[in-house]
C-alpha cells in the first residue's frame, strides 16, 4: 500500500531486414513499407482516401493554434501597443505555443504506442503495478492522493515489458491528473476467468459524457488524434492504443454514488508461454 510518480520510455524497434515486414498500427491496420510485387496482389491496407482523411484531420487540428499564434505575433509587431498589451499578447503566444507542443507530444506518443514493442514474455502484473505505484509516489503525495493496493500473485501475463509498463503508468497518471486532490485511489490486481485484471477505483467525479470516448473506428492514427484532440481526451486515446497493442480491453465506468472505475484486462499467460 502506498501513494505515488511516472515515467515511460518509448518502445525501441529492432533492426530492419532487407525486406521489412508491414508495421501494425495496433488498431487493426497495416502500414506496408515493402516494395510492391506479385505476392502482394489483393492485399488490402490503408487506402489513399483514408490517408488523405488522416492528413486532412491533422492539418485542421494544427492549423487553428498556429493561425492564432501568428495572428497574436503579427498584432504585436504591426500595432503600437501599451506595455500591458504587449505583455498580454506575449502571454497568449506562449499559451498557444504550449498547446502546439502538447499536440505534437501526444501525436508522438500515439505513434509510439502503435509501434512494435519488445518481444513478449511472462510478467507478474502485481510487481509491475507495485513498481508503477512507487514511481508515482511523489506526484501523488504532492496532491494528497493515497493509493490503496491489493494484488494477487496469480496474475501472470504474456506481454512486451515496455508496452505493458507504459500502459500501467499512463493509466495511473491519467487517474491522478483527471481528478481532485485529497482523495483515495484503490487499485486491485486479480486473475479470474482466464484474464488478469487491473482495476482502479477513483473517488473523483463521475465521467462526463464523451470524456473517455474516442472514435475507435477512425481510419488511422491521424483521424484518431484529431478526434481525441477535439474532445480533449488525448491521454485516454494513447492508453487505448497501448491496451489494443497488448491485446487487452480497457473500460471506464461511473461508480455509485460518485467516482470512476478503470478496468484493464489482459489474457493470462498459459503453460506454453516460456520465459
């Protein structure tokens, strides 16, 4: 039991072969980097219209803050303003720059979440959750958030270490940031029905309509990014893509009378999985 701080590293890719295999985005789509040949006849990937839709969505999402930033700078350069007005224009420019940096960082995290991870192996979910809780201790204590952890040693999964650790850390970080201070967060790790379950019960406000909703049918990460940015749930979209890359399911539900519960379910490792 304890309360807790986070950091995740982007997954590293191994060496490429002379004829690279398709890259799986983690959302059921392949980005084929191989030169075409007769063996690829009939293969279906992301179409040009879908790629165009993704690029259009990305362009639209970035053009708004960039246009506003340029307007703020142009106003300060071309207009005689008071010192207070110059300061206000500079503050607005800084806020818009921070927003653009946040969008770029989130887009990079989405791409990293969908990229191939390290080879899978047997992993004790309980130990990974404990490590993540310890890593988040400082951040949680700074907000007077207390973690209560109950974990079963039987929850052994077959997954890439880097990808699973990143998913746990980002989910816990999202819970810490999307809620009030001075609250208790209960974490339970269990194994049941062929699945390993990570349940996080949060005393924060119940989810608002659409707060943790993304367009899972969006054709490509560009479209998903644009939709998640519009609904202010980019962090959730990154966790969703990480979960999908693990073959896991991720749910969020309202608690009675108030609060939220986050449930990450992964397949248990079977006897054929070796270290």
